[in-house]
C-alpha cells in the first residue's frame, strides 16, 4: 500500500506569524549588535537563527521554529524545530 499525500502541506497562519516573529527579532538583534541598520537579508537572518538555535539546544533550551519536513518517501509533516 502506497502512502502518498495528494496535496502539499502549507504553513498555517500561526506558523507564519511565528516565523515572522523570529525573523524580525533576529534582524533587530543583528542591527543592535552592528550598531546600525543593515539591509534585510534572509541568508544572514537564517544563518544567525540557526546558530542561535544551536546554542540554545546545547543548553537544553527548546526553540519553536515551525516548518514542513518532506520525508524520503515524499510524504510531508509539520515540524516545530
């Protein structure tokens, strides 16, 4: 029996709001540390967010960072990390 989803999952409004909150917070942190406004750059924001998550995990602090994971068999599921 094949377990294929008909439609791709989409981020919920709540997930999108959380992602916006994370991006905006990290961007504000970068600008504060740089002591000047910088251009909005998702490559930098994403990289900094990943580093923050890594440090938090090292100290056993969980960060809710929602997303959608595509499994090897093509099925998708929601993820909060």
